C-alpha cells in the first residue's frame, strides 16, 4: 500500500505544477464564517502560494513543506485565523509528501465533497472558523480512525509545546 502511494505521489509530483489552480471556486467552502476578510486583505496577509491553496483550493507540491518532517510535540494551527486544528501526537508519515494526521481536534474543521477530479470524489477539509482550504481526508489512514487528513503545509502554522 505504501509503495503504491509513494509511486502515485511521485508520478503526480512530476506531472503537476508547483501549485494546482482550482477549477473555479466551487470547491471552496462557502460561509458564513466567524472570521471573514476581503480578497485584498487575504492577499496582503498571505504569500502567493498560501493564497492559492487556502483561498483557491490549490495543492502544494509534495515534499515541499518543512512541516512534513516536523516531529516535535505541539499543535498545528490554521494560517488564516490561528485556530488550533491538529495535535502533533496524531501526525504520522503517510509517505505521500504532505503532512498527514489520523485525527483532528474537536470542532476544528469543516468538510465538503470535492468533485474536481474526474475519476475520484474526495472529502475536502477546511478551517471551520475562516473557511481556508487545508487539504483532503482519505480512508486509508492508520487505526484507530482509519483516516488520513492529507494537508497542505502552507495552510498550517506549527506551534511547539512549551
């Protein structure tokens, strides 16, 4: 399973540009959200890559995030609003090239169906407070949940435990 996932990830990395643009904004979560900003405010606070991922639903290139190799205890927060999303204790090496988690903090994310890929329906996850696109959830993760929250590192901020 891991070898197949690594092969597919490597193939996709070679076939895709630095950031995959979303096909329109239909896949981005619609509010209302507790925290809202104008497009100009989002662009002013985010890099081009962060904006593409978090506001347009793009995907960063695999193995490009330093958070993929982060192993210290702590919490992963939303880059858009600083809401704690994931505990480092549930992070694992999925072999995909993106930070992966088998569980999420309570009431941290929202989900919706993503039909952008012709051959696959995915579960998109976003910050429940600001709507920022985080990544996708797959059913090939480890126990006890069996889930893999496959996230874009640019959408996250790691805060080490003190």
